[in-house]
C-alpha cells in the first residue's frame, strides 16, 4: 500500500501537535516579550525541483517579539540542505550522455508575523530572501512563506509552504518546523 506524502505529512503534524499540546495551559505569547528559538526543519521540494532534489533538512534560529497576546513579529534565518537525486541525461546526436547530482543549499532570511487565533494556535506569514549557496555562489530569490502552527511556552510546531521566485524561476517547498524556545 502506497501512502501519499501529504497525507503522511499532516498525520505526523497532527500527532506532534497533540503530543506537545496536551500539557499546555497558559498562553504562549506575552506582550513585550523577546524570545529565541532554534528549530529543526523537514523540507519537501515541490514543483520543478522534485526532478533534482529528494528532500531537505534545515536548522532555523528565530527571534520573536510579542506586540500583544495575539500578535508577534518574527525574524528567521538558518540553512536548508537538500539531498540531491542523481540525474542521467541520455546522449543526443553529437552530445554524449552524462550523470549529475545538483547541489542545493539555501540560506533563508525572513521577517514576518504570527497571529494567534487562540492562546496556542496561530497563522503566520514571512517574506524575505533566499540565498542559494553553490560553487561560486548562486542567485538570490524572493521568498514568501504562509504557515500555521501551535506554540506553547517552550515548543513551537509549524507547517508552511515557501515559494522562491525571481530571475524567471519559481519553485517551492513544504516545510515542517519543530522548535524549542525560551525567553531572553
């Protein structure tokens, strides 16, 4: 039996939210509170990048400043490492065939906001730049990232879609972030 990736992704997300949230009673955001969190990201390429990339892992530190108990500003960076597929191009005419592995590491730099629906569930949005790290450097892409999440005093679990665009390029990832945070 084949399990479709989105169904598995949302099943795991639901289980993690229930696991982390069962002891959460207090609000996770307090006004004028600066927090720092470090997250681990699971990344699934979508679009054209699925032809050259399998999946990715990321590490994302985030600063969060609470404006009220319902709104928090965020600044996130880090690095995404994608595991490449081996792609074979067949010989055509006078050109010989070849095999290649595409390297892809991205440094995202994002600013955004979280809007809390209740004391723990939120919707979020971030915008910024995605810097490709390749041999000799790569292009910079505009990044837009809507998401949803669940936060407690210490844990933050979120799912998001990130779109990278610019220079005639547009692709994206589905990401899941699990982070541990604390007040500064």
